């Protein structure tokens, strides 16, 4: 009997690990009346990020919050009359996510210390892997007409992940003396309109 319980617990834990869940990032749901105030405080928080590394990490945190809010909204069972409002909000949150990811890359590129830049790029690479899974989950929960917008954001996350991996490779080559010596590793980030 104990073996079955342990196996069940193990299988549940594996299932939970297989589905990325960012719900711990949600402070107020995107449709909560105080959500606008939360966003205002987040914008104010940008002022207190004094280094490019801090700005990149903060933007990544905000990107994950927007993605978590979209995930949370997409999982709700709601009244059919409000589906279009929910889907519009998910689309808006996805666009906000894309903007934050662009900021992460921009600030990540500006970090002059290569070790810190590598750390941020590794963080971005790991995070965007999870983000792509979450975005794919969100995409299947929205109507067909909303899916192309989510596809664009998935593509941007995928491109950002690839750029972060390329940046890490370049930094590693420079550190080992194989690449050209530079203070920063140049990459380009596509901007989603």
C-alpha cells in the first residue's frame, strides 16, 4: 500500500513538473480592479534599477508576470459572454510580454561585465524555454483568430532564446581566447509591433 502511495505521489510530482506554471508570479489578476495600480508601481520600480543588469533582470521579471497573468486568464472557465474580453486581455498581455523581452535583450547587451552579461543571457535562455511552453499552452486555449498574435510572440521568444545562446557562445569564446576581444557581445533583437 505504501508503495502505491509513493508511486502516486511521484507521478503527480512529475506531472506537475511537466507543465510550467508561473502562477506564483501573479500578484493581482489582469482583470482585478487593482491591477492597473500594480502596473503603475511596476513602472515606478524601473526608476530604481540602476544598472543594465538590474534593468534586464527587472524586465525579465515583468515579462514573466505578464505571461503568468495571460496563463492564469487562459485557464479560467468563464461566461461565454466575456470570452472576447478575456481573449483581448490575453492578447494585450502577450504584447506586453514581448515588449519586456525586447527590453531584457536590449539591457542584457549593454552589460559591460562579460561574466554578468553571460549570467543574464543564461537566465534569459532558460526562462524563454519555459515561456515558449507557457505561450503554447495559452495559444491552444484562445480562439483561432487570436492564435496568430500568440504565434508572433512565441517566435520572438524563440528568437530571443537563440540570441541568448549565441551571446553565451561568443562570450565563452572570448573568455577562452578564441573570439575577438570586446567589451560587449553584439546581437540584434527583433521588435514586435
